């Protein structure tokens, strides 16, 4: 994954989400991409290769969906797996990810099993796979759990609840959860929040929004104190 193609850095980041190093991927992984005008618009890669089996994933730029690109690159990747002697190619999708399921069926996959998943996040691969009311119900359930079992050494659950409240359209409840993450001593800088929730900072005016200034100011003050303490 080299060169100046637009999207190459995101592709490398995607690879390193599943593989320990690029060298490991270059040795055992493989995949295909669709490129238009020097931009990667769709790709399918092996997420895991173990023995004679592999799992693949697919991602397509929103502006290039419904063109068959995802199914095409997924089919190429699956065929490459079989040409390398692998016996089984897997594809995992959440039950509410209708787009992923449709692409997998078009690429020739069939559903073989379903199972429950337990995670510390809202239950979807993509925000658009859940409605605002579903996000609201999820955030409310998280808050009920906080009362019964308060997070003792991590503010991450509060950040998860904050994102759910934001996707439910409730900014005040979102900021309340971020304040709670700060209160437990876990969320300590704007940079940490940016790494956890980069989409929040895609709003160019957030740093000047009076509703967000108390959260951001607290994080700035804590980070400054931490830096001075280590100076």
C-alpha cells in the first residue's frame, strides 16, 4: 500500500486495525481496491488469515456506493483466497448492517450462522444503521447501568454514552456524560477526546461554541496542569 493515491493512508490505517504490522499484512494478507482518478473508492481486504481460512471486509466511499464496486472487489479478494489454497472465506456483518449483507450476497456469500455479540459500545458498525430513538434507548440503558454499577477506573463508558446521546440529537446529555468522564479522572485532554471521537472535532466551530466551551476548557486546564506537573 504505497504511493500517492488519495485514501492510501486510510487504507493503511484500516490494515493496521487488524494486523500487527504492515510487514505481517504484506506477508500473509491480500486484497483488491477500485481506483478512480487517483482515489481509492472501494477496497476489500483480509481482516484475518488463520490456517486455511480467512475473513474479509469491504469498504466503499459513500459517493460510489450502489455501483457494484464493493461486490466486485470482495469477489476478487475471495477468488484470490481460493487461488492461494485457502478453503473457507468468511464475512461477518451485524444484523442491522443491511448494506454489508446486501454486498456479501451479491458477491456470492451465503448466511451460515448467527450469534450474539457482547461489546462495550452501541450495537452497530455504522451510525446510520441505528435510528435516533435506538441511540436514545441505548444511552438511557447505559445511564441506568451507571447508577447500579458506576465505572470505577475508566471514563470510556461515559464517552460511549456521550456519542450515543449525540447521535440521538441530545447535546446536553452528551456533554453531561463527557463531564462525568472528566470527573472520574479518566478523560484528561482535548487530544484524548479527539482520538476517541474524531468526528466531534470535524465541526469547525465547536471550539467557539458556548455550550461546548465548559467541557473543552476543563480538558485544557487539566492537560495544562498535567504538563506542568511533569515539567
